[in-house]
C-alpha cells in the first residue's frame, strides 16, 4: 500500500477551474509540486501500524485562489481483477453503512434522487462526478480481498472538511477532502485532513475500532460521560405528545423506578410553538418549559429536551425576524432542508437550513442553549437534523467549509450549554461532531414495524444493521446512541421475537439505553426485560474504550449478524437473524470454549455446534474459555 499521488482542484483569480496533480514515488517520505498559482507538499509518516499522509497547499500567486477539493490516491497493492468488497460507510447518523462488492455500480446515482434526499445523505458534488454513488464511502472505508487481506483507509480529521472515498476497483482508492471553494490568500497555506491507511488480516471491525481510537484522540473526543438510561416520548406519542401525557409518564416512571431504573426523562418533538422557536411552547404545553424541567428534576430525573437547532419554518418568529440567517440556494431563496406537515402550518410544510457561519445566529444559539440549560434546567440536549448546517448553498461566511460551518454551530451551542451538559447529536455528519458532542445517533430511526424502504429509512431492521456496523465507535468517538427500545406488546406491529431482537442488539452494543413507550402499557414482564437489558448494556459498556464491542463480521451482509466483546474470561455476543427464514449460527465463529445460550430475560442453556434462530429473533451467547 502506498500513496501514489495527490490532485488539488481550485479556481484562480479569474474563476477559471485549475488542477494540479503530483505523483508520489513508492516508498518516498516527502514529495512536492507546483504550478504558477499553488504549491503542494506531501509527507508520509510511518506508525506502528500503517501510515499517515499529511498534505498542504500554499498560494504562490499575488491574488487569492479558491480551493475546491484535495484528492489523494492510494495504491492498495491488490490486483485489479481480484474479488473484493468494501465497507460503504454513510454520511450522517441515518445514512446506511454496509458492505458492497467492489465494481457493483447498480445503485442509483444521487442526482436522480430528490433534493431533500441529497441534502440528507450527501450529493453528487461530494463524490467525483464520474463515480456512481455505489462506489463511495464517507470518512473511512475498509477494502477486503476474498483471501481475507484488508486495507483500511480513513481520514484523521473531520473538523475542517467533509470527506469521501471512492472504490471503483480493488487496486486503488481515492480519498477526497471537500474544501467547498474556500479562499486561500496570497502566501497562505492550508493543511489537508490527514489520511491514515493500514493493511492487515485482522478482523475488519478491529481495524475500524483502531482507526476510530486514533480519530477520537486527535479530535479530543468526549467519551467519558456516564452510561445513560432514560425514557423518550417520541416512539409512542410522536408529535401528539402533550403536557398531561408527559406528566403521567413521569409519575409512572417515579413509581416504577425499581422496575425501570432510568436517569433521564427526555421530551421530544411536539412541544415547540414553531420550528425554530425552541424556548416557547404550544397550547399542548401550557405550563411552559421552566415548569416542565422543574417537575422532571423534582421527580429525581435528569431533564432532557429535543431541538432541531439548524432548522426553522416560515411561521417561526426566528424566520420572520431574521431572514438573513439562512443558507440560500443559487436563486437567493432560503434552502429547504426538511419537510414535515406536523412542523408548520405554512402551505409549503418545509423547514429551512440555518447558517451558523452568521455570527448573530451563533450568538442566538449560545443564548438559547444557555437559557434551556441554566434557566429551564434541561441538561440533556438532543440536537436533531444537524445535517442542515452542512448543506450546500450560499453562506454569510464564504471562507468556511461546510464541515467548519457545522462545527462552529455546535461550538456555539456547547458554549451556551456548558461543559457539563450532555449533548446528543442526531441526523449529523459524523466527523465534524467529534469532540463537540457526548453522544451520537449511529443509525436510522427504529420503528414499531420490522422493515421497509432503503437502508437509511426508519425501520427496526435497518436500525439493527447500523447498530452492529457502527458499534466500534462507542467510547472512541462518543457514546453511541442506538435509538430506543420499544417493549410494549400493544400498539405496535413488532412481534415478540422482534421486540426481543431490538432490545438484545441495543443492549448488546453497550450504547445508551432509552425506552420509548407509554408506561401504562408496560408491566412487570417488560420491567424484567428492561432490567436484564440494562444489566447487559452496562456489562458491554464497561471498559469499552479498551475492549470494544464490534461486529462479528463487519463485511458480512448475510441474514445472521451479530456483536461481540472479548473479555479475559471469553466472549459475550448477540446474534440476530434479520432474515425472513430460520437460520443457523455456528458457535465456533466466536472462538473455542464452552457455550451458554439464552434469550434476553431467559435462562442460560449449554449448547454445542450450531444454534437455530427463528426469523427476526436474537440470542445471547457467552463463551467461557476457562
């Protein structure tokens, strides 16, 4: 594996498109090249495992240039004709992350999708124009040859640029940092996000965990927050949540504390007077947020609240009074970044992307979140639809990349909320948030049904796939939020096996553990399941920074998938049959030892050889090596 070259795409003072490509000789530690406008310098550093490439661009001209992208080319050392697959890592929280055969370009191109889909999950501008969406991954990827040889290529900074990787054949990977047309002044130098690559036969998830640890260390990841258990209003009440319903559940949670031991009660979407006016409530919440926060705290819980801080609707006070705070399209109109008929009474039913590069918006965000945390008492903050701040469009600050714009917006929120507040990001481009947030949603919304739509659409099975795929990020980049348990047997389309599968995978990931049910629908049976899930989650979370929970096979797209954690005594694992037919799992996949198998809430039984899994069911496996 070697860096073979780098290309810088830029525009000169006349606006003309320019490109400078330099070759990097195999084995060389440094290389450089120049044209009449810019100079590019490259340095390769060897680490204990693999290499890190650092590059920079200097403006040699007497006028500013605008940098569009930097693309580094990695020669994998694999034969071009080899059979291989790669890990297609998604752009933001909800984007699908899954293995795909190299050369399978059958997926539709993003430019064929709606504008909103492209805002949510990146657009054709992010990848090379000639490369189909099916050939790209975001932030990092792993290329696996059929003989088990693997190559990880990943960026070690997400603060300065959005990044994408292109895999069209097994012999080469393109790694691209998006610079979004930022201006480079005469004599100035801009560093490109460092690129790491490592070749190994270790399991793909182990490589991913090691890369995440490097990224987290370099970006100051916030990974030390206490394990969180909580209740969220969303998946039972959705937008129909009322103050009375919240209060009824609060009283029930206080009375059932021994059955459902939780610390956080989080109010989700549906309380606000308008999308964008987060400190004012609608008629369903007549007491206001200060009273609600006080009641949650008085009941002995941490108060949590949902906002979408980078979105606003036309009927909001914010959009009426500050129309200049928005990202704009080429026609000068505010950029549409979401659509939901429950968010607005306006005919367009749309939400628009706010622009954190505007200093007055950042001041507003800092003041708003200081108020929510320090006056209203909500110290647990769920921030949703964060991709809006990184949408393509015209900004007030023309010299910040989209990643920098999002990160500065998060920094303003953190400044207001304070260092002690727990910030959970959702719908968020992942790299830009490392070091700013304490928790991160790592998959699409769960749902009260098993599956439908594409990999990033709400459904239980898609959420399970994402939880397994991104499990290695937990306590390396943040606390993983796998989304909520739904334990209720009524008012749901999930079968008993499906509810147990959801609870087993969420708990087995070691990530945050929140339930989202009307507590009046739950009894002691569900309480027992929750306590068992909580005990498993705490066990998997303990020491996860050193011994991560990882996918059994990150690059396996089969019907049976799972999570595992190594310990001194053996292995703890969760395996789930996501398929529609019975399937078998070979226990020796987890290593040698004696095997104990159970369902969540059930008793362990000894097992050998293989175990059978019913469709949409999960089993817990303990391997004792002593």
